[in-house]
């Protein structure tokens, strides 16, 4: 197990280094620069700004300098927000994305898992068809379509929620439902598939032959193995939800990391783009590692292989 954890951690570090390197050079080669859109900036002032932020140095010097700071936990100054660091901006925006993410994750699990189990237990009945239809709708309709439609109907037509913002508790409801529904659909399908596979195995038939109730068979014997595909999916899915959906945060004007990433890309704020990418990549790798560990713990076969 320790060797498994070491290998996975080493792979994550190498992958993170590759991501940082690729992102660093990609943002540098994009046409334009962080100060080209500034009004009334003379060439002398622009040269001074570049010298202040180290952009006048050779590319490899900038890269090595940035990498050294990242290793110390310093993501550098923002090029757009004067006197503010990327660490401060992410620290300010991330709690909002976490709030949205946790609410959305709760919605996704509370819809996806029960409907997936119901569809598997009631296979080829109207309940199965209804649940599968819900899953298909969630996968087929993207959030950039569901979001504006939800705002149009629930906020503007019915007036139940605010159309945008993140001020009152009810402002959490609509974006969480839209984002959570998008992730509930794959969770539903994975739960259904996993449960169907487990419910057809010999130990389930043995449990039924011993007189165990159907509820006990499903909840105690079936769920443990049936949710393994969902646990594998939850690693990257949770990272995606926690860092906030770029689309959802833009539609509902939520001041989270996702909207900040879109804004920083538009403004050519190199360090802020890199900071949000590092945050997103780190979360994906950490949560993937966690889901692998849980999978190994739940599945004795994987435990023996490690």
C-alpha cells in the first residue's frame, strides 16, 4: 500500500510539473500581453511595467524564477490587480467556489445515487425508464443551456430567486441545482451499471437464499460494490465541482475561482491563469488519489494487487 501511495504521489508531481510548464509557455505565446490593453500607456511606462514584473528577462529565466517561487508556495503578483498577489485572490475567491461546489455535490449525490439504485433494482420497468430518461437529459443538455433557461423561468418569470449574485442564502439554490443536475446524470448511470453488475453475482443470490430481505441485500451487500464506479468518478468530478464551473459562475455572476479564471485569461493575467490552473490540477490529482485509496480499501482484489 505504501509503495502504491508513493508511486501515485510521484506520478502526480510529474504530471503537475508538466501542466505548469505547458501552461506557462502557452500563456506567454498567446498574442498580446498583460499591458497591451492599458489606456494611455507610453512605451516607456510599458517597459517599466515589464521590468517590474520580470517580463523583460529571457523566457527560460522567467520560467525558472516562477518555478522556484511556486515550490515555495508563492504564486506571484497579479498583473491586473495592483498590489494584490495571486495567493490573496485565490484565497478570497476559493471559499465561494467551495460553497457552490459542496451544495452542488450534495444535489448530485442525492439525485444520482437513489435514482441509480432504483433503476437497477426495478430494471426494465417504468421506474427504470424514468430514471434513465432523467440521466439522459442531464447528460444531453449542457449547463450553458439549462442555466439561462432556469434563470428565465425561476428568477425572471416566477421571481423565486435572484437572477444573479451571491448575497442571500437563496442565491445558492439555483446555481447549485443546475450544476448538481449536470453531475447527477453520470452518477445515476454509473450507479445503475455498478448495481446491476453486483446484484447478478453469486454472493447476492446466497444472501437472498439465506432469507435476507431485499432492502438488506441492496443496501448492505449491493451498495458496497455497486458504488465503486461512482467513487472512481467522484475524484475528478469533485475537483471540477469544488473549483466551480466556469459557465455556472459566469451565468449567475458568482465571484468564485471559475469566473476569475475566465477574467484573467481575457486580461492576459499570466500569473493568475497559472495559479488557477495549478489549483485545479492539484485538486484533481489529490482527489483522484483519494478515490483510488478508497477503491483499494473497498475492493479486496485491488488491495492484493497493490
